[in-house]
């Protein structure tokens, strides 16, 4: 360590620096989309031509009028952030996948038409939902193609997540909303009415045949009975309030769309009251819950709303605080994005930066390559990181020039962050 040095190197918690094969499913869900972003950010940090602006964009985005002293930083900011906002493919279904990965018999994208497939092949259905059809083997794709069940219903309906509770002979289907204010009035109401729950109620009212296998036809109730299911629960599940705390009826009333759910609840009640085959056995209008009785089947049906921890407890029949769904907190995205902005701005201004300097030294210094390999194998361990930064600044102090250091940054800490995000993109 250099004389008088105050070591400001901070070891970051980077998911993409970890060995993928050692990660559990919940972390793998983040690993691939994070890795794709980090690899692109690396390109933006080392290649001036990685992002260009056409003449119209230069005018519209103000690149031709921005003051010269901040031009490179502004261009880097636009280039990095525009890429990030167009590359969030892993975010949309993350919570659904995280929930499904938390319980063995929980799956996602439950289509009514595919209900027999889910009940016969729960593991394969779950794998397809999480990894898509591209993640299946050839044999698994064949099973999917050759399922024996035909769908003969009119209107299909899809639910975000579902769970089979075998010892309770129960199926739980949940349409998820991340927060009390997600989806708006129309989005909330349509779940209860003709787009989701209303379809189930209409099929239960008519007892219409929906499935066929070997010329034998089944209604929804008959299908569930054939698989030993005695209880069907269908819910809208609202996970969080506006402050990232578990949602409640109260927070939905104050900051959400409870009134729209209430309207939908009343709509279902009116639909059921018109039926001679389905009746309301019990209801809790405040908490938007009802139990239905069928004249032609012993199937017990519950339809309603769930809030906060009740979502996971109903899906899994065990306690799993919804706040735990947010516990996978890593530094990959915020750190790599900020480093990419700074490094690209410096690259545009000086044609080099700390990352290009480090990559150039890797080509020329075998000892450095060895140390870098040790760092990657340690998953960016703190002692290994400090060792490589101190090695660089002791042996190559001249090349890590102050003019390549962003204003307000401390050299050791900044270089450590640059190396860590590179390590995470290449590990």
C-alpha cells in the first residue's frame, strides 16, 4: 500500500460476479437480464462508436446546443440511460416468477385451456412458465406438443400464478397487482368482470363442457373432480401499498382502486344471483370475499381479493412475508449504470478512460491477468479487490491520470468500482 493512502475501496454486492451454477432459482431470474445489461454497458464504456445519434436526434435531444463543458457527459447520459430503458425484458414478470419459484407446486401463466396440462405435468408447466419454451429440452417440447387434452371452450382466460395444494385438494389461482395503485380503474375492474373472474363464473353457471380426452368431455367442475380437486380459489392479489409495505384493504381504499374492486365484486354477485346452479354460500363484502355453492357438484369455490401477506399464505398455505420478495438487493444495475455514464463521458472527451486503461494493461501484464483471474474466482472478494487496485496504483500510477477521474471521485474507490463492474460483466 502506498504511503499515506486512505483506502476507500468498497466491495459491492454484485449478483453477476457470482458463479451462476451456485445460484438458486430466485437469483437466476435476475442473473440473465442483469448480465445482458452489464455486457452492453461494458461496450459503451470502451467503444466510442457503440452509441451514435442521428442528425434529428442530435437536434431533438439538444446535443448541438448543450454547453461544451458538459457535452460529453450529457451525450453519455443519454446513451447509457436510453439503452437501459429499452432493455428491461426481465422486469415485467419478475415478481410472478419469484413467487412461482418459492413453492414447488406453484406455477405461472395459468391458462384455463391448459389446466389439464398443468395438473398432469406441474414441473414441466412451471419450467415453461419461468424459462419459456426455449428453456425446454426436445423431449419436454414433445410432451407439450402431444398433450392428449383438447380445449373445446369458447373463451380462454389466463391467470398470473397458481398453486396446487395437494394435501388440501385445492387449486389457488391469483391475478397479481404489484401495488394498490397498479393498473388503474379499468385494469382493476376488468379482473372482476368479463375479462377474468366473470369468465369463470359463467362457466360455473353453465357447467359447459370445456375439455375433451378420448371422446370424453369435462366441464370445469368435472375436470377438477377427475384430478381429485375439491376446492377452487380465485383471487386478485395486491402485494404492496405505495410505500412498499404489504398492502391492506385500508391502503387500497386510501391510495388504490378499492372502489373499482367493490364494483367488480357487486357485478359478480349480480351475475350469480341470476343463476339457478350457483349461489353465494357466504360473503364478506368489506374484504371482497365470497364462497359459492354449486347445485351439480361438491366443488367448493371461493372468489375474492387478497392483500399483502395473505397472497402468499393462500398460495402456499404457509407464511412467506411478501416483503421477502424484495430482499434480493444487488448493486449491479445502479453501479454499472453510473460507472458507464462517467466512463463513457471520459472516453468521449479523452478517447480513453480507466476501463480501457485497465484492459490495455491486462494484455501487457501476466501478473495482472493472474490477479484478475483470482478476483473473478473469488466473486470479487474484498481482499482480492484491494490487492489488485493497490497493485495497479503502485505499479502504474502514471497511466491512471487525474484527468480520467470524474470530479469528486476518490481514485482508489473509483478504480475499484470500475474493476468490479468489469468483473461482473466478464465472470
